[in-house]
C-alpha cells in the first residue's frame, strides 16, 4: 500500500505543477486562471496530506496490504493527459477548451479510482485518510461548481457526473439535551452524516478517532463543557480550528472571550434551523488551517488499527 500512496503523491505533484503553469500563462482570463491556481493549491495540499498520512502509518505495525499494483500502461494513461497539457502549455498552444478537457480527462482516469481504492481501505484504519477523503471530495465539488458556472462547461461537466463519491460530509453534534440533539441530527443528516454526542467527553473520544468536517457544540454541559472540549479537541486534531460552532442559550464573559479568541461563531437559542445548516456549510467548507504542528497525534489511528485486522481487499 505504501508504494501506491507514493505513486499517488507523484501524480498529485505533477497535477499541481501543470495547473500552476497553466494559470500563469492565461493572461487576461483571470476567471480560469484563479480556478487553476486553486486546483494547484488543492493538489499540493493532497500531496502534503498523503505525506503526513504515510508518516503516521509508517509508525504503526498494522498496515493494510494492497491487492493491486500499478502497471506501466496504467501509469501512462493517468499521467498522459497531464503531460499532453504541459507540452501544449509550454508550446503556447493550450486553449481554454483544451485545459477544461484536460481537467475532465485527468479526473476521469484511473487516478481517481485508484485514489478511491486506497482511501476506502486506509480510512478504516487511519484517521488521516479520512481527512484526505474529505479534501478530495471538496476538490471535486469545486471543479463541478466551476464547470457548471461556465456557458461552455456543460459538456465537460457531463463527463464528471459519473465520478463516484469519495466522502460523505460528517458533522459532530454535541448537545446534552436529548430532544435538541435528536432534531439537530435529523436536520444535519440532510448535509451529511450527523454523529451525536451527549457531552464534551464523549465528543472528544469521537474527535480523536474520526474526522469531522464540522462540529456544533453546546457550551454548558455536564461531564465536560464546550470550552474544555474544544481545548482538548485541538490537541488531538488541530484541523478542527475554524470548524466549530457554539450553540447556547446564553454566554458568560469567559465563553464570549473564548469564542472571540478562537473566532468561533455562536448561534444563540432560539435560532432558525436554516441558520444552523448555513453555519455548518460554512464551517465544513473551511480549508485546513496553516501553521499546524509537524507532530501528528496518531492516538486515534492506533485505536482504529487495534480494532481492525489486516485487510487485503
């Protein structure tokens, strides 16, 4: 499996370079240029995330084996569209339509299917791969949204509609009131998979073992309140920064200062359910924070690994 991950890294690095080159030579077409710069950043992030995941996995004894390897023809088919686009870009002959076709062709290649295979297996064992899955899904949605906004994007978009979903958005709902927790989960299941927790302690365990795209949390709760939960959660998963929303019937000075310091939005009860969905969407769409510590806490990965046997699917 390590060899597959390293190969996927090489494809991500090439895609980032090609998209970056294309963006820099588009001149006045800033709409497409800005989009390609974002894709280049996405691919760079995927490269870094794969590296982090590989480092985390190398520290563990139980690592899933792969039942497949990448032959020469598959490697050429995956990298072919990117190499063709790179040659056209450097020759100054790559049009807007050709660039869009290249993106669609690359995303539809075995690259995506192999990535999906690796992510689905490794996500059972390692939390880092759940994060990668969420980022790849967001990347695909950016491509589809951009193509849908273009007058000439429909044909390219149609080709991408058959891509399999890589990740279903996951939302942690931390609320001690049973009725509120249930209705919040029912509403947020429309946005993804809502996972309930009755207090901060239960939520902290979940956050340490699973990736969440967004977290909504009450502040006043028994066992562990929302403020302490967030402090502890950042230690086990720094990527939760910017993905938390507080819900409360009233705040004291400590809670208000805490939310201000960490830039955490607060929904004050009573609030519209539409506000809740909108806040979750905004939180889930946040990019990972920069300046994260180099050390990866793999406590959750070790726990996941201990609960699974080796898998060679």
